[in-house]
C-alpha cells in the first residue's frame, strides 16, 4: 500500500535521493524546498508520484500555509533541509557576522525541522516516522553547523513520535548516500525507508 511521504530539501542532494527511493517503491511523495527551479525540476524527473511544494521551512508564515497543501495523513516525514550555511558566507571576525552565521545554521538545520514537524505531527499515522538527517559533525564537528546538528539530535527526544536520527556516512558527491540508523524506529516498516540510496551525480 502506498504511503504518504514528505521530504524537506527534496530538490537536490540527499533529499532528492531519498525522495527518489520512496517514489521507486510506489509511495506518494511531497518534496519541499525554497528554490522553485530545482524543486520543480526534481519533481518532473522523479515522476508523477512526486509533487513539489515551494516553502522556506525556516519561515513560520510559509510553513503555516502548508496545512492546506499537505496530505491529511502522513506516514513518513524526512527532515533533510539544511547544510552548512557557512560555506556560502564570506569569513569575517566582527560580532554581527558571527551572530548571523550561527543564526543561519540554526535556522537551516534545526528550526526548519522543528517547524515542519510541528505542522505534520497531528497527521502522522499510527506507526509513522519522523526522520531527521544529521551529520557526523554533530559529534566530531565544531562551530555553528556542528552545534546545529547536535541540537537536531536531541530536538525531539521528549516527543511521542516514532522517530530516528540518520547520519550520513559519506558525502553525496561520492555518488552514493549511505545512511545508518542511530536510533531505529520501533516498527520495521520505518527502518525499510532508509536503505542506502543513490544520489544523482
């Protein structure tokens, strides 16, 4: 039976690869992203089971509008939006730039997951899963990105949601995304969602 799946950051990288894996198994997938062009291109390439919805997951007003655009029931939410925002930011030593760097990373990697999960929580089916893509930077990294991923790892520990954390063991540019469950969900069907998938080269 087809599941309803939502993937944030679904237009590129790991999010796109995860969406492709779900679609290939017959699931219905909604991909979210803030950039229209790569998002709609991904949906067109992945086939009719994938629908694109443009949304900046860090913006509460935009996330609020999702309530009328998402399925009434959701089996799986994959929080894949984010990335190290410092990579696109010029280096600077002043305090204002430092604060902006930390805010950007926290919003992209933590706040996005918190807001989307809040909207989806009451739609999750019994045995549904919320899966958040993390990074080894949560344990071994430093700075704003590492701190944001570490916060993501504990953001939903008090939640009753079936959940897991997923850590990428190899960067997507290698051509393969290998995912490892740190905290396996209680039900096997959730575990089946995260078998290794290929990222587009």
